[in-house]
């Protein structure tokens, strides 16, 4: 079955530090890839998505992600985090045309001011 | 901004009672997902509808859960009878899926926080 792995459960950074959150998936066919953010007590919001084309995808709030097909990875990056980026981040994979949208377990990011 | 509307926001009910959660997808979207979020399990997929037809509900406990789309503007998730272990936040997400494997992204509702006592 399809699975999505997020390697870090909790990441703690100081403001202005660079961020990279890992995401790997197991499906070998065509995929659509997503990163969502969930601020405390709120619903999930889409940060960015990849369908095809340029494997480096830019999203909102200065986030970007790189799709590396050979590694089945879609890591999220931000050059300089802010306190307001404190949230939980979820990677999601949609497999094929009728496949499910599967989420990783999430990574909590805490940014110290 | 178009949004996915879920009702109720919060629901507290006694064990054994029936619970119905509602979701109004964004107009024009053809896909609806239902998820359950808990601290222990994270986001679990319960059901997936496209064009109102269920494509997958294998993640849903069939003995007590049911999901339907009576029309394109309403998706429902029902639990009967409810149990304390059903306590969670239930999210609905809608999206537009195109030809082949193309997906345009999914918008989540604010969720229904269910507490079964």
C-alpha cells in the first residue's frame, strides 16, 4: 500500500535558520505531491503542489519543495524561518488518477524567537 | 476566497448516539475526501468521492460509519452508534480532478471536533 514518510517528528529552530523537512513516498507511478501547513487549532492549508514540469516548486510564504523522482522524495525548504512559521507540516501524495490522497504523520516545527 | 464549509464545528455526544457531520464542498469541485485526525494516528483517510460516487471507503469502519453525497453540494459522514474512540477532528476536503492523473489541489474545511463521552 502507498505510504508517505516524514522523517522528523519535531524540529526546533531559531529564527533565520534554514529549514528542510524530508518526505518520501512509496508509490512508483504518476503522483501529485503536496505540502500542507496546519497552525495550532486550525485546518490544513495548501503551501505548494507539484503536478509535472519543473521539479522545483515555489509556494506561499517563501517555501519551496524539490521533487526528486529517483529518490521518491519531495522535501520542503525555506531559507530563513520566522517565529510565525511555527506549525505542523504535512506531506501528501495523490497516486494516479483515482488513487487516494495519503498524508504523512506530520512534522511539528517550533521556531524560537 | 472559496471555502469548504463543515458543520457543526464542535459536537459533544453520549456514547451510542448517532452523529452526522456535514460538508459543503467548493462549488465546481468534483472530489471530496473525509479524514479523521487524532494525535496518535495523524490524518487517516476515511472516504473518497468523485462526481458523488464513492471511489474508496476502505479506511472507514463499515459497521458504524457511513459516508454519502446526496447531491453535489453536500457530503455527509454518519456514525451510528458513536463510541468514545471516535473522538477526533473530522476534516472534509474538496478538489477538482482533471483528465488522467491531474489534480489541482485540495481545500480543507475547518473540521468538526467530535467528543464522545
